[in-house]
C-alpha cells in the first residue's frame, strides 16, 4: 500500500522532535532531567490562563468562535490596533499562509539555517523551496535574499533566528520589504525575549506578516496558540483558506488569560536575560550572542550529536543542531530553563 503515499513522505525528512525527557530519565536512571531541548518556558502557564481554560471546558460541547473575536480583542489590548489572524500554533498559521498565496509548483524562499517547518509545510503544499544561506556569522545578506525573492510570492525570515539566536535589524527587514515582490513572513517566535520591535513596520508595508506564538514566553506550548499581524487586505483571504475551528475554545481562553498576566512575563524575561549573559560568560566553547531564550554553541572538536548524548548521560537534554539544513554538525542549541536546570547544564558542559 506504500505506493499510495506521496513521494515527499516516502524518503527521509519530516520534523525532528527533541528526545523525550522521560525516555532519557529512564535510560540513565535519573529522577529528574534538565529539559533544555525545546525552548519552552520551564514554568507552568499563568494561573489566570489555567483558570480561564478550566472555565472554557464547561462549554466545550459548542464549536469555538470561528473569528476568535475575544482573543483578537485581547491581542489588540496587548499590542494596539493591528489586524490579526490566529491558528493552531504559529505552525498552523504558517500552513494557512502558504495555502492562501502559493500555488503548487511555485517557489517559496527560506533564509537558512533556520526552523525547518517553513520548508516542510511548503513542500507538503507542492511548492519548490529556495534556500538562501546566511553569511558565515549567520547575519542575513539582504542583496542575496532580495535576489532570491525575485518572482516569489512568499519568503520566510526568522528573527530572532532559531537555532542561531541572532536577530535581523529592522532596517534590514525594511530594505528587503521595499525591494521584494511578494509577502515576507517574519517569524517573531522569540521576539518577546529581545529588545526589538518590528510592529511599526506593519504601518509602512503592505507585504509583511509578523508570526507570533504563545508557546514560548507565554508558556502555552501544549495549548497550540499562534497568531500573526497581517496587512488588512490579506485577512479575508486567510479566513477562506483556514481550516474551520483550527484554534479550539479552551486554548483561546488560556491565551486570553496569559496575555493579562504581564508581571509573570516580565519576571521570565528578566530571568532569561540573566542566564543568557551567564551562558555567554561561563560556557567553555564558542557561544553565539542570542536575543532569544536559548543559545547556540559551537562544540568543535566534538560533534553536536556526541555532546548531546554525553549531556543526556548527565541528565541534561539539549538539542543537537545536525538536523538543521545548512548548518554544520558541530553545534548544539540549549534553552534557558529553571536555575537548577541551567546550573546542571553548566556543570556538565564544563566537563566535556
Ligand atoms: C517554536 C517555534 C514556532 C512554533 O510555534 P508554535 O506556535 O508552537 O507552533 C515557530 N517558529 C519558530 C522559529 C519556533 O521556534
């Protein structure tokens, strides 16, 4: 029956998931494992999010509001007067945007090395993926990116970038927006941890989408809530392409609760800033400066897989970067977790 499967799914590829903490704990006999592989928030969601979600369970016999009006209102309170669309995680938003604008066979541009899902989702839609490598220091070469975008309807750029951690300056994004023909999807999954604001660009450009997620700073990864700032003209078409009721009512309620808990968010931001500096100073390998809640580390002369395995044996889960296309095999990515997790990681990496 294998012949029934589309060619793009019979070979290697697909999304690479981090190893499960429970598996590592069992394999090496640890009670607890430092969980630094997936850039999650180490703490539970805000109590306000949990309460709102629990309330929403009572009416879960009903379909959710297909327009996500209450969530969009909460986003306007938080960000100001912008146009928003929502989805099942930012991953869901990415899929819907591709479906809205790209015909099968057309080209989608991706700045690499980066988050793999843009390419996976584009390929699943039958699009051709054009990768534009970043420079040696992982900065973006705007001229090369603009050149690759000629004739393409959609391009993906991640800032702060996963897994390298660096950001594209807003001036460079603006230069790209002015020159490209199509839409730019700027993935801002980690912008909550950076001192950067791309939102003003929405007022000046009709071809910009800012992708956001509640999975990282807002601690709702399990709820799958994503959204995007979109130009006004795009919104009705996105709605037509979207899967009906993709964002469920319990998750929406959780997101509204979380958006109201600003104190908690500020505490987490401060914690990430402190540990980002300590990681840069104390890790005995080359650490790339990061604007996100993780850092990328060059573990030469070891490989990323080897160091990831050795850290797992010490009860620390990190992400080997060998599965990121366009990156060498000697990098790992380490999330900033709770104090004990970060300390356990520092102790273990110093022994390698
Ligand atoms: C985590 C992540 C996302 C996906 O977020 P979800 O909302 O959980 O789907 C998108 N882009 C990047 C770069 C990420 O690291």
